[in-house]
């Protein structure tokens, strides 16, 4: 399987780094190679956060990615900033509640899920990131469901929160299969 | 009683390099006598500083580490933390302790490091040829204060014993002189008390000892002793500024 | 053996504990603070000493004291703090004391920023303090390698009785990667030269030799050790350098990025090699016996390692460079472009 080079971006507090860590832990549980790189330097400006997760079957060369295969955009500035960088044929997953436009690129796949609205409906407003993860895995099964569950176990100790995350994951996946916005 | 004759076991039988009339030698002897009296020679580690006393490790028969200028309290901290059952002392001049090493002594004291500090104050930088130190007396001429120390420009002398006595981590702080047999007798008691503060696990012990530097003061040895008495003692009052008999319970914010 | 996901800074701390390090003295500075924080949480439980010093000046001198007292000891810092430690490093070398100093380099000069950088190359390979001072400098490029090199650093420090520097950068310190941790080594006994109390004869640890001839003998002994290190300890990794159109030279994080860039350039039909120094000092001069058409040195500095490359290549092939400064990390895409440009006949040495 080719490497997955994933950029996750949003506001600080949206669980951007956390989402990346869940992916990274899940990748370890699946025996894959993985790097998790937070933007901690000059990029960490104006309350925005992003991280880069690379998952591969081979040892990973660069943890720094200029042209990601996947972009998870949790807000509009993140889409604006990273859309151009996504590799042709790549995938953009975005939170349609907070991003008020669709990707303009025709050469990438896009999935828009009202993640914040779904999370609010679930009574777990901070789980929008996990809703997006569910959506991502539904269209691109980068990691097995078992690995993701195990990754969540590594990161979330509280059983109630973990259960909420699993529900968010399932709702994210369902939102992709069933169009979220009635047409 | 001060034993004038007879060499303490810890004092090596070698000639020292000190100038005539310098009192570093007397202070070395007080330290050696104390180490003998407390029977701690085999578990004592000294830290030599940078200044005239840099070669103290050639004169005392204990393990020694030689530290960078001013850093002796940090080196002593490193030793004491990994060897907590040993006795660790520093031997520092006033340039070393009060100027370049002010941060290191302040924080070792604030942490209450279980170390003993022998602080020798001769009111100037002896080794480098008599420049002004933070302890130089107001109006005193040195090679870098040729018109005399101007307090407006250079500030007033630092009284380290009093300053350190104000810190919770310090169990014992005193200042004595070695300018007469009676003073030497008191100094010897202070040195021992500063070691005992460490041995009893009470905190840092420091003795500031007013010392002479006839060569850089431009005085004959006997005049130097009188000058110390007449000019230094008024600026640096003698006495015990702190003597905590029991380890103080620290106030814990978690309580 | 199982793999655990760890930040570079934390993995280096755990590696040190497993290497038998039982004393840590340091002062907080980004981007390495996770290392002392990890030590504060775990070293006391392992029976060791953690102490936050009042400054890097104090920290390195505490390391001196503990090393002289026979402890396996380390500190860590980042660039501005490393500058303050160079005084102590000179004394540690002068007194022949082993210790490990990790520096997680960030952008300079001055306060600069906290982003990843390799701009302290000259400082770690040439400027460790006054006097004829050198120390082995190990440059990891993955978290796994950081773990291994921290272990190696303690072994080399004790073998040669000298400090060993582990030169990482902010990216390696901050990133997480799965690592296999080595089994824990026993905590060593204090060596016979350590000042532990003069029960069996007196020991003095000092860097003073007032008599010039005595100091010359001492320095020549150091130089003999440096020569031994230069003969035995150069480490590097090379891939496809001989006969390449372009061979990239890069270390640490930049070498990882370069590996991706090399793959991209190869996909475009170029013969591209990669040479990765693992020891920055001693510089792996022997590795440069291979003959590509051109060398391209990539580093996150204005061009520092390139000097060592030129010395090693001795004019046999053109040496070009690609540099980013100020904490800017090159991407594989831009570095691949630089490789393609370097392969063009018109490319002239920078
Ligand atoms: C970093 C550094 N700066 C300056 C010196 C030069 N130096 C050596 S001894 C000394 C002054 C020592 O004076 P003091 O501590 O008062 O001791 P004394 O010689 O008077 O006994 C100085 C400035 C040095 N060795 N290291």
C-alpha cells in the first residue's frame, strides 16, 4: 500500500493533535510505520494548529510533507491554506459545519461532513474530530477498524469518553454513506 | 583551644604558595582541624574555586574537584546530590562567590543544599592583581577603582552572610575574622558549626571569613591584620546571623 | 519486542534511564523541555536524581560535580542554553569527565525562534568552549536512532572519558514515532578516579596545569584520544553514492527529508545518492572516497557542514549546497527540485 501522508488542520482546541495521535497509535497497533509531527514552531500562530501523520509499510523517510495525500480540514482557514498542496488524486475531508465552501479542486476527492453539528447532536461537542475520522475511514480505509479502536484505547482512558468516541466514529462513517445534506 | 603546634591530619605537609601575611593558610588549617575533629576526612569532598585558593587541593588530604570561576556551589550540588552521605564543602573567595558566582551560591542556598561554604572575603580580587570586588570597601583604592570605590558608580559592598541568612535553605550563617588569636578561636567554632549544619541535615552552612591581602592592599602583614580590624569589621560586622538548630519544616503548597 | 509511540525528547530521556543514567541536571527551554519533564517524572522512581538548575551555567557545572563523583549523568538543552554550557564543557573536557549533553537545536542567532534548526553545527563541532576542545557529536535522524545514539553516547563518554553531544533538532524532539526501547543496563559503580571520599587515597579532579609543559602533555594526551576517536568512531550511512549524478549529504532531520527527495529525483531518472553523517565530529571523511559527479550538501543552516564536506572532498568534485535558515524546514519537494537543478551541467558550486 502506498504511504498515507495526512495533514490535519484546524483551530487550537478542536483536537487536531489528538486526532493525529489516535491515527498514530492505531498505526502502531497495526504494526505499521508512522510519524506524528506537530506544527509547534512559527506555524503555530493565531490559534491555528496542524499536524502531519505519515503511515507506511516501509520505514518512513520524511516526516515533513509538502503535498499530502489526505487533508482533514476542521475550519475554513485550514482549507484555504492547504487545499492547493493536496496531491492530485488525493482526498480532502472537511467539517461542513465550519467550512462554508467546498474544495475548488477538481483533481482531488472531497468529503464534506457536518461534523460539528453531528457531534453536538451526540452531546459530545468535542468529538467533531472523531466524526471526521469516521468519515475518512469510510472512504479511505487507511487503517482497520480494530486498529482505530485500539488506538482510541491508547489515547482515551475514560470508558464513557471512549464509548462516545466510538459512536462519533460510526456516525462519521454513516454520514458519508448516507448523504448528510438531503438533495 | 587552638592547637598552634602540630599539624592536623588533614593538612598536608607541603609548603603553600600564599604570600606572606595572607590568611588563607590559617583558614585552611581551621578547615583541616574541623575535618579531623568531626572525623569526616575519608568521606569529605572539597570543591576548589578560582582565586588565590585554587590550589587548596594540594594542601588538604581529601578528595577534591576544581570548579570553574563562581560555579563551586553548582559543582558541590552535583556531588552532594549523587553522594548524599558524603560531606561536601566549597572554598570560595569574594570575587568567586559574590560576583561571578552570585547566582550559583544564591540558588544552592535557596535549595538548602546540604553543603558547607567557606567564604573568604579579602575585599578584592587577589589572584588577578587586586581589582575591585563586590566587597571592596567604599573609598577603597584598587587597580580598577584607582580613585577609591565610588558607591554612586559601583554600589555598596555586598554583605553575603547576612544576605544568605535571609534564605530558608540556610541553616547556619556567620561572619568571623582571623585577625587575632581570639578571633581565630571564634572562627574555628563557626567553621565547625557550618559543617555540623550539613552533618545534621539541617541545611546549607556558610562561614564568611574576613581575610587579608597585604600585597594587594599595599600593607605590611601586621598592618594588614590591623587594617582588617579597623576597616573591614565595621563594614562587615562579625557574628552569627543564623543558627537553625532543627531542620525547618517547609511550608507545602499542597497542604 | 513491542514498539511504543514516543516523542523524540521523551524517548531520549527513557533511553538515558535505560542506559543507566541516574542523574539529570537541566534548565527548561523549548523545544526540549519534554526531556527534563520526563526525567522529573521517571528518574526519581528509578532511584536517580533530577534537579532543575537555576541556569544552564549551573546545570552543566552540576553535571561536572556528579560526573566527578562517578555518576552516569546527563543534561539537555537547546541552542541558547547550549551557548551557556560551553564554559562547563571546556572544564569537563579539561578534567576528562564523561557525560552526555543533548542539544535540541532551534533557530538562531540570539533568541531566534523555537523552530527546528541545524545552525549550531559549527558550535558543536568546532566551538564547544575555549582550549583544544572536542567531543564526539552524534546526530540522530529518527526517534529510534535517537534512542540508540543516547545509549551509545554514554558508552563512548565513558570509554574516552569525555563529554558526548547528541545533536538533535526541534523536529526530532517534538515528533512522535514508534520505538523499540533497549533493555535496561545496570547502574555502574563509580570508577576508581571518582571523588567519593579519600578512604583509599586522595583523588583530585581538575583542569589546571600551570606549567606549560605539563599542560602540553595533558593536551597531547587529549589529542591522542581525539585521534583515536577519529580513527575508530566515524559513523555514516551511504546509499548509491558511487557514480551518482548527484550525491546529497545531509544529517539528522534534513537527511530524512533528503531520503524522500532522493526517491523523487530517482523517479525522474536521475542517479542520486545519499550520504548521511551520523557522527558530525569526528566527521566521516572516509565516506567521501566514493566518487559521485557532484555533491549537494543540504542543511538547516547557512552552510556549515558544507565546509567539512569541502575539506573531505578535497576538490575532487564540485560541492553545491541547498540551505534553509531561521527554522524553515525544507520539504522533500523543494529538495528534489534542488537535486534536479544540481544535476544540470550548468550547476556551479555555491
Ligand atoms: C570566567 C573567568 N573570569 C575571570 C577569571 C579570572 N580570575 C581568576 S581569579 C579571579 C578573582 C578571584 O578573586 P576572589 O574570588 O576574591 O579570590 P582571591 O583571589 O581574592 O582569593 C578572577 C577574576 C577566571 N578565571 N574565569
